[in-house]
């Protein structure tokens, strides 16, 4: 067997394509003849008129014989009855692939062929994947997205639009990269692949950078709210004390409306001295004392 081409790997179908020259040798005494220096060559459909082994490929999914410009098959019969047959075939073979280390995986695929009257033979192919394509399409972009998400740590925390837009952009980009890798080209398997672990770690780092700002903003907002509530309570206490002094002073001024202006000023000044020594309260009481209260 001479392999001409190996390729067209379909991970979703777990198959690969081979183009080869399949050559068989056997001896048939019925075909022996007495011309030692000559051999008989049959090509195309002429070879199918003689007996041939019933050889078939066990794990082939489909195959075809090349017929351009004629059937690519030749048979040579030697004088002693030895027969040689060469056929050009393209096969699509199945292979049980393991993607746990994808895209740094190594696949082992077998090509087995049987004959009803003979033993089983096989060829083993070992394929190693080239990682260059995935470095430029997956690994380097994921690294850049993670570094971009970390740039938000150097942005002022008061710049809410900048940090939120940067966080959302990196999270969505990482989500697209995580979902898009191998979409349609890889089979749905029950285990986690190596590239999945890498992308999940990158996604966690990106989402953590975005969640860090949300958590910090929540803690800062809660702290400011508690401080505002404490300041509000203190202001209410001072405002309540000032209102009480004002009411008492007004009641005193109304009580002494029958007295003279000088006596009223004296009473108000005494009450003000007892209730509140501030000049603002004294001014308010003075102004109220000159206007008699209605009886």
C-alpha cells in the first residue's frame, strides 16, 4: 500500500480522507503459462474478469475508484501464476478521536482491511496537530482581552461610563470567543477539552475585573449613604433644639403683652439668657416684643 495523500480531517464526524494505491499479491496456479520472459498486463475493466481476493476495509465510511481517464487499475500475471493488482482508491475512514488535549492533541487512527479467507491486516497512522492556527485565533486574542479588562484598574473609579463600557465589551468579546471556538467543527463530547479550560479561566479573569468595579461601587455607595444618614440625624437634632428655644421665647413674649415695652424686653432678655444665649435668638425675641399680641 502506497499512501499518496492524507487530509480532510473532519473532527465533527471523526473521519479523515486517504488517497492510496492499494496493491495485492497472490498466486493462482490456474494462470501459469510457459513463456518465462513475458508477462501479461491487464488494465481497466479487463482485470475484473479474473478472480480477485474479496478484500474490504473495515472502518471505511465511503470510497471511490479513480476513473479519469480510465479505471485506474492494473493487473500483471507472471508466467509462474503470480498475480499483482494495483488500484488507486480514495477512502474516507472513521477514527475514534480523543479531544481532551485539543488543540495540542495527538490522534491515533487505524486502517484495517479484511479478507474472508485470510488474516486481518492493518495500518496505523499517528497525527499531531499543528497549534499555530489556534495561537493566532484563540490564545493570543484571549490574552489581549484579559489585559484589556485589567486596564479598567487604572481608570478613575468616578468615571462610571468608561469602566462599565470597557467591562461589558471585554465580557461580551470573551463570551463570543468561548462560544465560537470549534463551533460546527468539533463534535459534542461529554468531557472538557484543554482549550475549554483555558478560555474558562480567561473568562473568569475578565468577568472578575468587571465584577470588582460593581462590588467596589456598591460598597462605596452604601458607605456614603450611611454617612449622609448620620449627618442628617445630627442636623435634625440641632434644628429641633433651635425650634424649641424659639417657641418658648414667643410664648414668653405673648404672655407679657400687658406690660410695658421695657418690662417685656427685660422678660424676653431673661428668658433668652436661660434658653439660648445666641445673638440670633435675642434678635428674634426683640423684634417680636415690639408688636403686641392680639388679645
